[in-house]
């Protein structure tokens, strides 16, 4: 019974405030109720009113009506503190499983100042900020990650008790944010298919080992050499700028192959993720082969991101 009531309440809220990348808070999105302080305030007013009726005290009547008027005016001001605030989704960088996903929310004031606005996922983890008139600020909200794939953000809660603290105005915004979570990198041996360009359809040869290059020595730096291979220690000792020189494994490109690994699905993807990062760090060209997917040899940052995205979304629905 309770679960069905909660589902009905959530569906009603979604109809009033459907998912959108940008929301401007107004009458349809804002709810307002007295909080605990407001309830205590109302009880005190009721007691004063009963005393005024019992003793026919005009000063007590005046105090009740004055405080009651202040309470009514506070309803308007508490509502206006949230009304007109524009909430939008900003960037959501990808993370690795086990890290905290970072959702960036932008708060923008169109006309007036908004004071003591609390923002977060739940009432227990709210951040309080002030937004000056005709200005904007960005907040970072975090969520822990446990598995790869897309991690959608829950609804963002915004609330305020300004100015008197006896009323709470709040709103929920579904900004349709999601973060791509890569597999957790896991070290292990390097099983590859050599000469990826010639073995796209064949079985190829498995090569295992902890390294990916055959170190040959140092050579003088030439314009165009990768800065990732610079020998900074020798340069800091006063030597000329040198570059580490490696020989390719058997003179051929590498192809990280899902089928050349052991273990379950997540272990294989985690090991592939580790080697995608390692080979990219060393500026080594490589290819990636997953069942039903092949990414050709490349060494660019775009290739690294494409490989990590393929690993994160492998076997999941679009």
C-alpha cells in the first residue's frame, strides 16, 4: 500500500516537473510547508490566542494577529527565494568504477538574489549557497560508483527556509544527467594479437608478458618526438634532452584481444582497461578487439576514449 502511494506521488511529481536539461523554478515546481520550527511557532500562537480569549486581553490579541501576519508574509518570501531560479545540467566527466561520479549543476539567477539555497540528493547531504542577482554558479554533486556503464543521477533537491526559518520551500529537478563509468583498471599479463591489421578475421598469435616494449636505450631529442618518452631525470642532472627509445614487439602493432584473456567478463574488461591506459600513456599504437567489435590501430586520445567507452558499455543495452 505504502509503495503504491509512493509510486503514485512520484508519477504526479514527474507530470508536474518532467525531466529536462534546464528547469526554471515556478509555482508548478515549488512546494512549501511549515517545518518543525514553524509547527512550534503555530502552537505558541494558538496558546497565546487561547490566553487572549480566556482573559479578554487586547494586547494578547494584537500580538497573535501581528505574529500571524508575519507568518503569512514569510510564506510569500520563502516561496520567492526559490521562484525564478534557473537550474541546468553542466558537464559530467567520465570516471572509473570505485571512484565518485561528479555531476555538475548550474544555478542561475535571472533577476533577484537567492539566499541560503540548499542543494543535494537527499535532505541529509545538502550544500547551502547564495546566488547573487544576475549571476550564476556551479555546484559539484558526488555519487559513489560500483559498476561500469551509465550511472543516471537521481533527482536534485533544492530547498530553502529563508528568511525566518519557520517554513520550508523545496523542489525536485530531474536534469537527465548521467555519467559514464569505465571498468576498474586491473593489472595482469598482457595477452595480445600481434599484427592486428593482418589478423582481423583470423585467430592470430597470443603473446603474454608484463611489458609491451623492448627498451633499446636513449637517443637525442628531435622535434616531433613524444614528450611522454623524454628522460627527465638525465635532463635534470644537466645532460642534454634525451628520449627513451623502444623497439616494437616483433616489429608489429598490438591488438588487445578479449578472447586471449581468462577470468569472468568483468575481470577481462578490467584488464583490458588497464592496458588501454598503459599503452596510451606510453604513446603506443594498439587495436582493441571485443566480440562483435573491432577498433583499428591508433594511438590518439580519441582512440583511447573510444576504447574505454566500448569497454564500459560492452554487453549493456544502448
